[in-house]
């Protein structure tokens, strides 16, 4: 699947994803593989669209995941400052010099 992103042709990517999705529908494959095939067929245009724009929402999803993890770990924090510090710690390598420059509204 990773090799799909190694080339730049969107039409070829669409064809490849469609063929892979269809071949995974084989009844001899386990149900998980067939489910993956259905997912690939449902999302084939979105997968192939990367070849035209070269943009992904991966960083946004990573930040959202980080925020959710911090909220779970920070249960009970009432101070925005403490919540922000915890977020920076989870994100890794925070720039502590900027901490005093930002104040919540």
C-alpha cells in the first residue's frame, strides 16, 4: 500500500486502489481483508486525490489525538496554564521561553 504514494500519477493510483479493493473482496480471504477492500473502494477517490494535491490531514489528526489524550490525562485541571503545560509536555520538546508570552482570553 505504501508504494502507492511513491509515484505521482493520480489516474494510476485510482486504478491501483480500485484493483486492490476488488481483489480483496475474494471470499477466500478473511473477513478483515474483505473489510479493508470495501474501505479502499469507498475511499478510493480520496486516496488518489493525494497525488494531485500532495496534502494530507495527518498533522491535524495528530494534534486532535494529542489534545484528546491530554484531556483524558488532565482530568480535574482547572487552570488553563496547567492544561497548556501538560499539552506541551505531551507534544514533546516544548519551547519553554514561549510559555510566559501566551495568556488565555
